[in-house]
């Protein structure tokens, strides 16, 4: 094992970890301390904690000698007939985890990982947290490279096309990489500021890649006079929290009613809004940035807002969500679009007609899959834990058949640290239409909010109350009634459900048309705009 987690302050609930080699500390009542190369006593401690951790907040990376089939000794090879070459497009968390799982389960064939970035895989979670505050440098967020994987690494070579008929991945340098099984794990990228010229101004940043975080950290460390954060989702709120921790003036502008409203609903978002204002953030909800302006040297200097005001700023961070990396799949015949890559619960990709493929799989942020607990609605989850879980299931299923295949049924678990508070969720809050504070006090910002839809509980969100998430996970999995009726040690004084006030997803124009009339010719065709 390459890393130990000191759980003395977190009671077993904290950041999912996957061997990020560095030492950095989480803030808040449920903080974590990361340490590489633990001794035997520390290793035993984290093994016991992982066994007891109820929300899979800990993922252990085995020692290098434990990860290879040869070292496993008695583990049988798992290389079914006709599966000699597996290609993984995407060499970040999901791709790396899938490759590790394939080898640990005994796949002995050819394994190739293709990545568009030249750097080895790194963990993105710390980029908007510890990196910006200086707890760890951007270069110290690397994931283990995969010693002992016996894999071919094609880094800095983005995939530009997929030839399904001949089973080949086409690379930017003109080469074609053949496969018997393919895993798509290309993830997402930050949505850029909509005006390309303004986005190029010196001092305008996004936070997704290691270089983004390193550049932004350098600017924040220099002590800018004023920072503008555009967007009050989790990334934007975490950046604002980092700025206040560094003592920097920061304005957050968001067109929604409150921070985090798109993910948790405005009812909880108003708690987050007060948290930001109490920390000294100049929060402008219900407002948009119309333009970012620069000086004669191309440096950002001001922003014009929809309320008619202007802000003098030295740094602007566009935290506008993400876009899925699917352009390389255009024309491949797969069900891939702005929504991601559609698949079944076993991670097998659908083609454009909705027919499942047996040789192409998908995992991580780019995947869109149905979940039985949520009426089989398709969802895409940009969560660290989901990428790990789904990658392991996809890898298992790539070399399995029929009843040996697994379904991806884990409940999503998400966390964020901001303004000294640990916000953690389990389930899918966006699926709900009602919410109730079941435990604690929203006024004290220490509570559990239960989410419900049609009389059953669907999710729970905790502010500095994460030790209760295991209990709510059981309620969600058992389709327990909403609002929950149970005795707790800290019942909320007001337990009347209220509307969750979830901002609806933006509507999109039709992207699929149907052609043909007979069953033999009936087909779906993707329509690409722009």
C-alpha cells in the first residue's frame, strides 16, 4: 500500500483516496491527513479503518508486488478466447484504475493506455483544494503510474477517431491502435469562458488540469487585489473558500438563486450562501458576467455585470461546469453526445440505435448509465468515487461473460470542503422534489438534510455531520418512506418537508432523428450542431 490515511479526526468519513503521493491536510471537523509510504503499524491502522468505512470513503492501492498476476501466484488467468488486446482511451483515474483491475483479476493479454496529456496520471481532486492554498504543489498530485501493469503507455497522443468495423482507435499522429475490447474513459474538460478573446486574457483561468491549478496558485500566492469567481457550483465555491483562506478579496457571481443550487437545491443553497457571506465573500446571486475586459497589455482588469455594475479584478476564474470529451467518437455510430456516452448498468456502450455493444465499454465522468434506484433514469456523475467504482466494474465485465458480469449499482457519494465545513452527500439530490432537515440545525450549519421523491427517500446531504451517511445510505437502498420517521440523538426542531427548489437542467435541441419504416431499415441518426 502506497499511502495511509490518519482517520483519528474523521470517524471514517472523508475524501476518497487513491494513492496520491504527497502529504496534505484537509480542513474541517472531519479532516484527513495523507502520508505516503506508511510503516507496518500505520498500514494495519488504515486497513482496519477501510474495513469499517461504511461509505467507501477509503480506497486502498495495493503494493506494487500485490498488483501483478504473477505475484498473485494462484490467481488464474482471465483472458477469454478472442480477447488478447485491450485498449483504454483515457489515462487518468478511471483508465488507470481499470488497467490495475484487469491485471489484478488475471488478464494477461496486451494492454494499451492512450492519454491526451503528456504527463502521467494525476489526481484532480486536490486541484481546487490543497493545491490553491499551497498545502501541496500541483506536481505532487500524481497517481501511481502503474508499475507492474506491463502496459504500453501512449501519452500525449489524443484519440481522434474510432473505427468500429475494424476495431481500431485512430490517433492524432495517424497511427491506428487495434483492440479486441475498448474502454472509453476520456472524462470531461472545463467549460471555457464563452468569449474566446476574453478567455485568452492574462489572469483568466479554469480549474481542471494540473497546469490550470499551478498557474492559478501562482497568481493567488502573489496576492492579487481582487479575485472574481464566475459560477457558484462546487468548484467555484471551493476556489472562493481558498481565496478567503489566503486572505484575498473575492467576488462570486452566479446567475442561480444561491451557491450549489444546481446540485443540492436552493433550499440548501441558501445555507451555503450565508456561509460564504459570513466568510467575507462578496456573493452576487441572480447575476451574470456580461464581459471580461483587459488592458493594453492583455491582462484582465475588470468585469461588467448584468446588474449594471463593474468590478476591478486582477484574476478571474471561470467555474462554469464541464464538457464531456466525446468529439473523437463522432461518426463512430455510438450513442455519444453532449450527455456523454450512454451505456447499460454493466458499462457496455449503446450504439446510436440503442443496441448494446459487447466489445466497447465506458467508465468515469464521460459515462451516462441507468440506475435502478432512480427509475432507471440515465445519469452522468463527475464524482471521484464513481470513477473508481465504475472503472473496476467495467474492467471486470470486459473479460467476463453472461452471469459473471456485474452491475454498477453503487450509490453516489460526494464531498466538498469549503469555508471550514465538510459537505458530503449520498444518493442523487437532483432526483428529489422535497427536502427536510432531519437532524441537527441548518442555522448552526451542522445538519443532515434528507431528500425525497414520491414518498421515498432518495438522497441525504450532511454539513459537518458525515458520520450519519451510512444510516441514510441504508434508508435509500431500502426505499424507506419520506419524510424519514425515526428517533435520532439530535432531531431537527423543524421536520416539515419543503420544496427542494432544484434548478432544472437546461433544455437541448433534438440530437437524434429516426429514419426508415421497416424493422430492417429503422435507424437512429445523431444530428450534430455547430
